[in-house]
C-alpha cells in the first residue's frame, strides 16, 4: 500500500513538473477595474438602448434589449481576457484604450452610420490595437465592433460587411507584424485601394461618382469617396500612433526598432563610458536573439531589452569587471562584501531610474530587474563568509522580481552564460560547451529563477542548443587563419 502511495506521489510530482507553469496575470488596481467595468456597462448601454425606444414596448422587446446588453457586456469581458492572455503585462491604461475605442466606434455608428462607411470607422482603430496589443486582440476587437450595430434602423450591405471583415482581418494580422512606419504607410494606401476594387466588383460600378465633386468625401455609398476617406483616416491614425504610444505606453514594433538604434544617446553613452559592458551587451543580444528565434518568441523585444538591460552600470562603470581593463578593482580597495553587494544591486536600481528618465516602455524596463531576478551574488557572499560576517544570504541576493516572461528569462540565461562562453578555450569541444551551458541553466532553474517565466522543458532544451550554436560562431571567428608570407590575399 505504501509503495502504491509513494509511486502515485512520484507520478503526481513528475506530472506537475512537466506542466508549464501557469502565468499569473498582472494585477490591476480596484479603481482601474471599476473604470473598466463602468466603460463596459456604458458601452453595453450605448449599443442596446435604441431597442428600448420602440413604442409600444412589449416584453419581447425588453427581452431582446436585455439579451443585446448582456451579449455586449460578455463580449467586452472576453475581449479583455483575450488581450490579457496575448499580453500578460498589459496595463490598465491599455485595457481602457481598447474599451474606449470600442465605445467611440459605437458612438460614431450611432451618430454617423448613415453618412460614413463602416470601413472608415472600424479599420483605423483595429490598426492601433494590432500595433500596440497584437493581432489576436485586434481580431477579437474587430469581431465585436463589426457584429454589434447600436442602431437597428441601419442596414449594411452584405457584400460590404464581407469586405469590412476581410479588410479588418488583413489590417489586424499585418498590423501586428509590421516593423516600420514605411510599411504602415504602404498598408494605409493598399487597404483602401483593395477595398475600392472589391467594392467596385461586389457592390457595383454605378456607385462611383468621380465627376461629382460636391459630395467627394461624405457621400454615403459612394465607393470612391468611402475608400478615399478610409485612406485619409488611416493616414491620420498612423500620424497619431506615436501619441498613443506615449499616452498609453504602447510598444509597437516600429517603436522597438527605434529604441534598438545604437545611436540612441543612452546606448552611445554605454559604448563610450562602459565599453566592456557594451561589448557584453552585444554578445548577449546575439545569444538571446538566437534562443528567442528557436522558441518562437518576440525577437525585436528581446533585442531591445538586451541592449538596455545593464544600462544601470553607467552609474559606476569601473566597479564592474568587464570595464576594469586590467586596472585596480575598486571592490578590493573597499574590502567590504556588503557594500560591494549594494553596488551590484545599484546597477538594477539605477537602471530603472535611467529607464524612467528616458521614458523607456515598461516591457523594456522589465528586463532591468528581471535579468538578475533574485540571483545570489555568490562571490561577495563567499567573501563575507570568509570574513566570518554573521549576515543572512538575503543581503547578497538581488531584489528581483524573477523573470516574468520567456524573453526576460532567456536574457537571464544568456547573461549567465555569456562570461563563461567568452572565457572558454577555443579548443573546447561542443560537448564541453554544452555542459557548461547546461550547468548554468540548471543552477538558475534549481534556484527557482525560471518559475514564473512559462518556459517549458522543451524550450529550455532549445535555448541550450541556440547558445551552443552561438558559441560555435564565436569559436569560428576566433580561429586565427594563417596569412601568406608575402601578405597577398587570394
Ligand atoms: Fe546585470
Ligand atoms: Fe548583463
């Protein structure tokens, strides 16, 4: 009997270990929750109140209103859940933006459904959401915005409805992948052109009034002016996206790439004042990028995050070994392990201050504390023990938090492996390199640093292979090729 219990316990333990840790969603304050809830209620009221304006009102009408009201409320809830699932670090401001955009579209439909094409009302907000929150959230938003029409008197042409769905689908899917403002501009030109031709084919050629300049933009049902209006609204949306980025902390691909520019003042300062840290950062970028590509993570996010992860070392560059260049180590002169540990922790605290000062988006700033997690500063803890200092290990651990995403976890692992790989002999075999990588990753795992990261065992295996591939590249670069005696090149 005892054997069976032990076996069952073992099996249960193995099963639990094999599960990907469930990600805890970001906590939203009560006031923000209340605002979001009120916005959802307001949205449901606006989307359904017209059903109550019918006279005489009977039970069936009230029931139909109640049904629509509940439907919109539940849809808004599902939309919030989808956005949280797609962006585990989504902020309340961003959820408020999604619901407010939905509310704005419903109000616009009530006020202007008779004059403006639904394409111009639904596609531009879908572009903002797909850019800032991802394609899946944008698709969920589009489905609610397209299916719910607050005014029962407004009827939409079936073909137009299909065109609307196809265009919004294209914008939502492409918007989440677009990596530059130039591509956004192309999208804002090609989608209206596509919508124009599809309307021309599916709705009718007779509705074009190129000659009638009087109702050039606002003429309802005029497919040329509808498409032109769509292009204008999309161009304006693109113009305003940077404002949305700073107001709601949106992190679009274009913004990520802008931040990854090595000519940015903070990165320039790092390369000039802490060249060793800059070199370390570049190598980490390579390791992290390869690993993220292997597991299908967000490459642009990790590349930018890696660039800024040790930016806090700018507060005292020569206190970090990579910048010492063979000169004296200030930690030896200080000869106080506790103070040294404080200096190390300061590179995280100061990094967060730099991030705030330079208005770095939160997902980038998260790399600063999470790449160190709650790791032990082993060297200085050992020194303290040698000095017989009676002090808890707690003072020699970084303050955390531990990595909360796959990307920050990969960066932590890359940070740990970088120095070891760089220091490795070029004659070391692949097996030796893999062993070192595996040991470092295992020690992080055992220390509980990866518990919140959602990395599965398979992904950790892929990360190890990716690091090994980068090591092979480094080794290849470091091999000295013999040059010919008379210095001629062939
Ligand atoms: Fe660091
Ligand atoms: Fe680092």
